[in-house]
């Protein structure tokens, strides 16, 4: 079975540009999470969805970040405009009613 | 609010020996879940083990076991018979609703190095 799929795996962009990260959760999973990992802040939750609805986005800087889940098999995390401090690894994870969250391979974002 | 504390930034262990990675937590929720994830140098996050706050027995998964002491609010990971492939970053995490259907709050991690 395919796991969580993220694209792109690596992204390098210039400050001020728009960046879109994509995630395909495991089929049948009702929950989708976006995490960010940096050396300074560690792993932190940005936003999560249940049945395509945002449940908690308190960790997401809303002035420049937006997350959408237009259908059960696709989610995007958009940053506009990007800043160097957004450089991080962004993980998408999905879960169903059992306890394990399955993580994708991550997208390494570098903003210059 | 929930919080996870991992006080060991780095640990060394000899191959084939057991190692304990410490994790303490703080929560006021009556029901919560505790998790351990492994992150090798390749970067992916690998689920290892889960303990529910109402579970009477300590969780075990192969060579991994979770030493759950509820009164002390600790959830230490024990890896038995360490292997070179166990060298990785290990994260403890807590979820307020007892399962993975809510957000995970992670600790800062412990870097484990297994020596031959």
C-alpha cells in the first residue's frame, strides 16, 4: 500500500515567492496533519483536518500560510510570501480512528 | 496545555546492550496517549510504540517497550539488544485525546548513537 505522498521533496525558492506543498494521505484516513520541523523549534503542528474540515490551525501563521483540503485525497499548504525563516522540513501525516499517525517523507523547503 | 520533556540530548550505547530514553510529560487531561517516533538520518518519521493513559500494562513492540509510570508522569522508551540501525533521533510525543486523531506535541528529541 502506498503511504503518505508529499511533493515536492525539495524546494528552493527566493524570498517573496509563493510556495505550494502538496500531500496525498493514505486512502481511508479521515485525519490529515501538517507539521513543520526546524532546529530551533523542533516539530510543531501547523494545522490539522478531520473529514476535510480544519480542526485546529492555531500553530499556523495565518498572515502568510494557508492550508486547504478540497477532497479526501489531497491537501495543500501554501506560503505567500515566503521568508527565509520558513526554511524547514514540512511533514504531512494522516490517521484513521486508530492511534498511529503515518508520516510522509517530508518536503525540505529552503527560502533564500 | 500539554508538554513533553526529553532531558537527554544525546546517548551512547554499545551494540547488543539495552538503553533507556527518558520522557516526562505534563498534562491536565484525564485521557491522553503517549507515543515514540524514530527519525533516522534519512529524515522520515517512524512510529514505534503507543501507550494509552488508561492502559494497565506497559506497551511492548518487539525490542521496544514503554516504561509507563503514571504517577511520575514518565514514559521512558526501552530498546533491548541495540542494533547499529537503531542509531537515530527519538521523539516522545503526547496526544490529548488518547489517540492519534488529535494533534501530537513532541519533545525535543534524543539522539541515540549505537557503537559497535
